[in-house]
C-alpha cells in the first residue's frame, strides 16, 4: 500500500469541527506535518508535530498522533469557508518527505 | 491516474557543475507545476511556480539565474541548478496541478541533490 494514506474528500458545515485523518506505514519519521493548499497556490505549512508528542494544539488546530496505530489527525475547530482547501499529511523520513494524496475539505455555509 | 514522475531520485555532482531535475506528468496535462526545496528537518519551501509557455514566478529570495525553470510543454517542467555549491545540497520536490476533480495536486517523489 501507499506510505501515507488519506481519505480524498471531507465536507462539513460552517461552524462545525473538521477532522482529517492520515495513516502511515513507516514509523521512523521524526516530524509529521499538515499542509494546506488553496486553489492555484503552493503548499502552506499549517502545523507539525514531533514524533514523541501525542497532541499539539495551535489556536483552532489540534493535531493528534497515535504512534501505536500509526495514525495522525488534524482537527479544525469552528471551520470557516476560508478553510476550504486540500490538506496534505506529510512525514519526514531521513530528510526526505512522503506526502499523502491530500484531503479536499469543502465547507458549506 | 494523475501520476508525476520526478527524475533523478538521487544525484551527486561536483561543485561548479549544473544539474537538471525533471518533473513529468504522465497521464495528464499540467499547466502549472510547483518546485519546492526542503532542508534537513525543516519544512518545504516553495521556490517557484512554473507555468507552461511562460516565465516561472520565483519566490522572494530564490535566485532565478541559479535555479532555472523551464516549462516548455504541458507534461514537462525542469529545474536546473546552475554552478552548484555544497549549500545547494537539498531535497527538491515538484508538484503538478491537474484538473481532474476541479483542481488537485500530485507530488513527484523528490530528488536528493548532494553537491561535493
């Protein structure tokens, strides 16, 4: 299977919470990242978590890491229409990076 | 579908030489491609946006004369690192925009450049 897997689509209503999930196979990653990509733009680093952490919170963003299950998630609280974008999960492996295919988040008013 | 092939995956070159990295969309046409660079244990940095048939748009601080980008066809963009120095050693990765689902981005597998 793929090194990093994400579901392709997520649709939520404005004001709800969004949870984007990511599973991976290689557990040697030191850092795990979440990137956002808006139409026509390059990647924007949203947040990252060090592999020895379980959780990291940054304003509306909460990252949860379950190393046992090799599962990473990004929760966006109070999702806004401006959060509509593609979100990529990425792992840093020996200075290389592996990306998921991206989850397209659609926020409905 | 929407596969991007990046070549080479690893390259070692001598200081002062030039290295070309290719990014090909195999099963779709990519009017826009992005080139990124990643330093060890750091996040990606967008270097430039490459548009087919026109000049690339470089991010602030990226030397356009050193990192030459050519996007001559709808399936191929190249990044040439000219007069390479050891500090250019890095991981370079491209992504291509495809319009299969409205919009979407597919990444190449990356190129590890080592300048000795």
